[in-house]
């Protein structure tokens, strides 16, 4: 079943939006992690442990 061009464009737009949100979250996390006195990598480890 072929994919319509409009559906493909919607998927591309959705993926782009998702990636933009992920980048923003990572940037904000990096900006605020120093207030906790830990590195970004340490924060990621703690997040994975919970």
C-alpha cells in the first residue's frame, strides 16, 4: 500500500517537532543541572536509576 505524499509530510513534520522538543529539554536540563551541583551525565544516570 503506497504512502500518500501528504501523509509523508505529516510524519516528517511530527518527527521534526519531536526532535525540536527533545533538543529544548536537553538544553534546559544542561542549563539547570549546575544548580544541583552535578554534571549532565550524572543527572542522566540518576534519571535512569529511578
